[in-house]
C-alpha cells in the first residue's frame, strides 16, 4: 500500500509538472529571415497577428538567413543558440538536418491539420522534403519577356529561350548550371522524367552545354535576382530568367511591358527550421507559433503580400487580393493550376551530389 501511494504521488507530480511545462513558454522569440518584401510578408501574415493574440510575447527579427548554415554551426559549437526559428531554403534545411543542427519533427504533431480534417502531412505532401523542414512557400525560377519585343507571336514554352530565329535578341540567364542545364536538355529532346538520369552522365552534361552553346553569344549572365527585371525594364534583353516574385514586381508594381512564361518553371521551397538545443520554454513558444503560422489560413494570408504560392494544398483556394494593389493574387502564384501545368521540382539530392563537379565544368565552359 505504501509503494502504491508513493507511485500515485510520483505520477501526480509528473502530471502537474507536465501541465506547468506546457504553459511555461518563453515571452520572447527571435525569428530569422531574409529581410525585404519577403520578411515583411511573414511579419504581416504571421508575426503581427500572433503578437496581437499574445501581447506578452516580444518578437524580433534577424535578417541573416543567407548565413544561416554557418551561423548555426558557430552557435552550436559555442553552445549558445540565440535564434528560435530560422527561415531557410529547402537545400539548407537538408544540410542542417544532416548535421544535427535542425530539429526533426512529426508533421501531424507539430502542425495544424487542414480545415476539412486532412492531416498536415497529407496537406503539405511532397513539400516536406526533409525530416526537419517546415514548408511555407513555393517560389519558382521562370522566364519573363518583353511583350513589345517578341513580335506578333508571344512565346508559350521554355524552348523560346533557344529559338534565336523566332525571337532574336539578348537573353539573361543565371550564372550557374542549375536550371539552365535542365532546360537545355529538355529543349534538346530529353523527356522531363529522364533529365536527371541524363545529367548525371558526362555525355549528358556535354549535351546540355552544347545546347547552351547555341545561344551563348546572346546571353547576359546574372548573379542577383534583381538583374533580369532591370534588364527587361531597360530593354537590354528580350527575355530572361529570374524568380517569379521579381517578375511580379516589374509587371504589376512597375507596370512594365513584361509578361511571364510559366512553362517548365522550376519549383523551389522555402520554410522554417527549429534549431536543436533550445531550452524547453523557448521550444514550447516556437512550437506554439509554428502551429499558428503554418496553418491553412495564415499561409494563404502571406500571399496577399507577395506572389509566392502557399505550400499547403488547402491554402490555395483561400488566396485573395493583394493587400495594397487590390488585384487578385491567385493567377500570379506559381502553384496556380493555370500556371503549373508543366513544372519541374528542383532536385535537391541530385544537386547535392553533383553540384561541385558540374559547377566546375560549367564555369570552364563559360570561360571558353
């Protein structure tokens, strides 16, 4: 009987301690993102509404996502994790996960289900590309073109980039092999489902570079996402690749004679990781925020501020008007069915394995 009473008392203490721990959340958070319009969209859609619901919580932003991997490594070595939640591209999330610097999670435990009861794991689907990656948005690298410079027949597919006869003039492409090699093979007759099998061979890489050779003298190479929109606005190129959000800005906000070519847009993902090693009170606060910030409505709300598609399937029908321009945003999302009939998902595993070798080959080709 004495042992039973002791066990009961111990159980009661454990339950009580758990209840206290569940309520014992930190009263501050440091969120890490990229600055600019994207961070502002997160602040408006997630952080400000959460702060209104929880006035006891102080939220601060750090604009260091471009250095997230290096900084989290340093924090981990120092045993001092000062960030609570970090926005990263999916490839960085995978690296941080592999190195044990990002926390693994169960989607159906951490994230809210869809309004119709669909589990979070099913609602996000293939967007969860890592055990540590919490998807927010889908963005794409696609092509914009000058509507007044392409003649009477506007381009409709990605292979217009390689058609100098129909569309003479300069093009702008990113100064790296990613996307360019895939488009080159596709436009040289390789089936979409075979692109990466072909590209992993030396012969396939040579085939892609040979296709790029056909336009090399007409390419302006860019390194910053803002380059192509400026080149298009100035009329220095007839078409060029960049991020869909950049093209949205030049088309809708700057009212330039530019249109979007969605064919074979390359999907990429951006989302959160939770650093490993957070104290319990900070981790509890972060989990509470993440469940709120990644629910169906909140991801749809972000699309009112920027033209990136919500990563949840259930969010797409809820995308409404731009908060300032008053235009309907659904048609500007890379994930809109009208725009996503022929897409390519960035192959993270392939480029993790082959990036260094193909980069070296591509840079040598550029220098020729």
